[in-house]
C-alpha cells in the first residue's frame, strides 16, 4: 500500500513537470515567432496603409515626380519662362457687326494673347533700335512676312557668329517668298562690336539691340524662333544650325 501511494505521488509530480515544460515551450515559441498581440498589431497595419498604392509615401513621391515632369514640359527647354510685357493686346474672335446686324448679334468675346518665349506662345512685342539706326516694331515686322526667323545672339558667342553666313544665305534663297530674318543682339552694350561683326560677315538682315527683356530669359545662345504673321512662335531652336536645317524648318510655312 505504501509503495502504491509513493508511485502515485511520483506520477503526479512527473505530470506537473511535463505540464510546466510544455507551457514554457509554447511561450518561447510565441516569442520567437514574433506574433504580436492586438495592441502591437496597429503599427504594422498603419505602415501597410502608408505603403498602399496612391497613398502615403508612394503618393507623395508620385506627386513630386509629376510636378518635376510638368516643370520640364516647356517645348523650348531652357526658354520657357514668360516674359513680363505691357498689358496683352486684344484680338477680336470675329468681325464686328455693322448696320442692323449690330443690334441683333452679341459682341464677339476678346481673346487674350499669352506672351512667352515658348512654342505656342506669342513673342513679346518689341520696338527696338537697329544697328542701322532704324527703329523696328514687332507688329510691322511680323505682319510683313508669312514667317519671321528671329535669331538671338551675342558678340562673345562663337557658334552664333559661325551660323550667320547660313542665315544670310537662307534670307537670299527665300527672298520674296514671305520669309523675314531678324537678329537680336543680347549684349546691347557691345553695339559697335556687333555692328563690326555683322558688316564683316555680310549679313543683309537687320540686327536689333535687346532692351534687356529678352536676354534675361534666354540661357543659351544662339536661340532662334520662327514666328508667324500673328506673332505666334511656331518653332524654336537652341544652338547653332546650318542652312540645310533652317531651310527644312521654314519651307512648310512658306507654301
């Protein structure tokens, strides 16, 4: 009887030991697996929400990328800044009505021109002095031609000087076909030097002296614009080009 009781006690103690070891093992397993409780789950869910498409850090990065793309969308690259000019001219969208029609038809809305140095914008109006002593206005220059090629250059610019003979050949080749060629000297303080260069190169087109409004928005020279009779920029070229390139540029607008 005494032996039976002893065996039962030993068995009970052994069971308690097994139960205790099993509990410790489960606790260690939970700690190793890293499974958080409900209170620890929230930061993980919050992080997942921040990384969801279209929200949080990804959305902010996408917005920044979209902003950068929009800022680089200027067709002329470095010369997309809007140039401050006097109040925009107003162009009538339709002819004014006369007689009885004037009382029956509403006035046509006026359309504002956006002046800029970008393709699609209107070249800022000018009234500039030329190296030849004459005064030139944008309204007269543009309206006299189908398209006008304006070449912005500086006396310190080697490529500018090298492309001028080709611009003169271009002017001669399309003379009488509606092409005008104008040079704008950006470093107007070097007027005498510019005049000497133009004479030495034999350019027959006028060179105007910048009044300071254009040079500050042009970051590379030469910079060339092709402008229609309404003053709208239809093409822009940064850097020097040759006769063949300029010919291909202007021909479609002279037909």
